[in-house]
């Protein structure tokens, strides 16, 4: 693919979901904040074409709560809005913490929830015009035998670029689903967030078909007394991609004072998709808030090694993943009950 | 000194060894420190200056850069017992050293 630096695309501004969906059927690319799309088009990762800008579609903006405490967050809600919402912070603290920690204030102000989930990965080969790979129509992965210092440690398939979305990690921990208006039928379909990604497909970073429109993420209502924590480990303190990122969410008995009844642990930066760690989740049941995790949790953390299949240069991420999960588990047990 | 932090912790040209193509060709992949990576820094000036330079001027330049890597390397040794011998002091190197 050639570099198209400088070409000016035609942009249509839609004001409704139906209008945007029509433009997409005509072959337009959806532009949300544009922070990833613009650089991908410039680098030749996404073929240039007419754009439909979603910024003026009010239906896509902000959280909408239903009576039972479940919420739908519109795809065009900015990452900064998500990070500043007090009701979301109370109900889903792990999600809001992940939103506040990613990228830079400028990016968070522009980037959207939908764009964050559907952004392309940050492999140093992907945006470099000197290389072709599975993701740009080629038939190999130069990173696997080349420079893959920041790549996966759980090797799910031919591409070894970790999934870039921090929000996906947190949303996975909260059992979120995504609401998509499908191209063609125009029908609104809701499916688990995990189904948005396929780690074994090396050609793309999410499975939505061209023309599909992500309209919202849906979060289930939570029982009271939950606790959560988020942690990202990176080589620099700001404007840096995490090497490993984790969100832990605990449901506890007796309005949060009693032992853990259900845990979810999601990690990012380690595989082609965000991952849940069911072994650690099971081991956490019975842990007591305010106390250090017990032996069963220690054993489950040890067993993370068996989940890992490091590349020659990513062995360090095994230790980093174990240490990060341990740390975030301890933080969640110490967190105030919500 | 901030440049010294970059030299010690972040800055690194990374190439694809098969083709020789430089991979670290932008400021996302060629890492330099940001404000959050630099501690509060006190700067002392040697006010007498150099006798042999007119006006007593002292060139700073590299002099202020090189000591930072040694100081950070010593700090890592002091904190962990592992002495690094390669720059930058990357997370993977530190973890490898501690194994
Ligand atoms: C220095 C830096 C550090 C960063 N660190 C992080 C980090 O730590 N964690 C993290 O998660 N991200 C990080 N980012 C990336 C940033 O979060 C993403 O660029 C941003 O979230 C993308 O959102 P957007 O709204 O700008 O998407 P866009 O660029 O507008 O869109 C991205 C893609 O999604 C498609 N799309 C967007 N909205 C829809 C929709 N509603 N329906 C269908 N398709 C859609 C677009 O067509 C495009 O292909 C970082 C970026 C920078 C520059
Ligand atoms: S890791 Fe993925 S994006 Fe990077 S070169 Fe390999 S196939 Fe391409």
C-alpha cells in the first residue's frame, strides 16, 4: 500500500445513527476522534476513502442509565468524559481509572470509547511503509522473528501485536457487551465485548465488518459492595503504552464487608486480545477484604506461567504479568467498598 | 540532566535486523523522557568558573548528561543488588537481571 500523506478526503457530517449507517453502506469510513484513523490512513494501514464524521450524532454521546442501574455508554462519548463522570466512577471505578490513565489529556479529550475499542495495534512494523505483514495484505509477520520487545507473551496466533485498547481490558472485567448496527440489515445487535476480538486472526484488530457501526457499550447493573482496582505498568509515567495492564473487580458478601463471592480479572498488553484469568478469579473467591490474599491465590498467580508462551524477547512479561496481577489484586482487596 | 535521564532510561535506536530498517523513526518508538519521568532537580552552578576561559565560563553540555546514567545505574544496584551494564536501563533488562 502506498502512503497517502496529504490527500484530503471528503467528509460527511451525519446527525443521526440512521444517516451515518447509510453513509457507511455507501463505503465511507467512520471517523470518531480521528486520533488513530488519521495516522493509519497516512501510514497506508487503512486505505483512504470518504469519511463520515460521527461527532454530531447526539444519540451516540454520553451514558444512558436504565431504571435497574445498567448503563449504555454511547460510542462517541470521549475518553475524558468517561473519566470525569461521577456516577460511572462510583459504579465502575476500574473502568474510569483505566480511562483516566490512558494516553495524554489531549488524546483523551478527542478520543472516543468506540474509537478506542476499534483502534489498530501499535506494532512498530505496522505503520512502517518499508514492511508488509498479515495486517497490511502480506503473508508474514516480520515482528515474530524481528523486533518484538513489546509484543505478546500469550501467543494466540500468527500476529504478535498486543491489543492496544485499555478500555477493552476494563470493560472485559465488567462483563460489558457492545451494541452494533450491522451493515446491510441495519439491525441493532448486542454481543459480548470478548466477541469483538479474535486473537487467531492476524489480519485485523477487531472483527467488525466494514460498514458496521458501533453505537454503544452496555454495562450490567452491579450488586452493591463491589471493589475494583486498575494498574498499568509502563516504561514512562505519561503518554506511554502499558507493557501490562490489569483490572480486578470483586463482589463481596455483606454489602462489601464479607468475603469475596465473585471475582473478575482482566489483563491487557499480553495477548492479541484482552484476556480474563479464570484461574485467579476462582482462587479469589473467599478472600477477605483488607487482608492479604491467601495461599490459593498465590498458587493461581504461580500458574500464570503455564498460560504464557513467551517469544524470545518477551519472557520478561511473564514476571511482569504475575507481579502486576498480584499488585492489582491486593489493591482491589484494600479498595473501599462501592 | 533531563537528556541524561533519556540516555539512561529510554533513548534507543531500534533496527529490524533482517533489513536494517530503523523502526524507532518517530517519537512514539524513539522514547525520550517526559515531565513525569524527571524528579525535582536541583542545579548547582560552579560560580567561580574556569580560570583559563575568558569571563570564567564553564561549558555544561555533556558534562551534565553523562553522570546521570552512572547515578541511575548505581541507584538500581543499591535498590536491587543487580548491577546493570547496558543502557538504556529497560524494564526487560531489569527483570532479566533480577531473575
Ligand atoms: C501517545 C499516545 C498514547 C496512547 N496510549 C494509549 C493507551 O495507553 N491505551 C489506549 O487504549 N489507547 C492509547 N492511545 C490510543 C488512543 O486511545 C486512540 O487513538 C483513541 O482511543 C482512538 O479513538 P478515536 O475516537 O480517536 O478513534 P478514531 O481514530 O476516530 O477511530 C479508530 C478506528 O475505529 C473506527 N471507528 C471509530 N468509531 C467507530 C464506530 N462508532 N463504529 C465503527 N467504527 C468506528 C474508525 O473508522 C477507525 O478505524 C494512545 C495514543 C497516543 C497518541
Ligand atoms: S505483529 Fe502483527 S502488526 Fe506486527 S508485523 Fe506481525 S502481523 Fe504485522
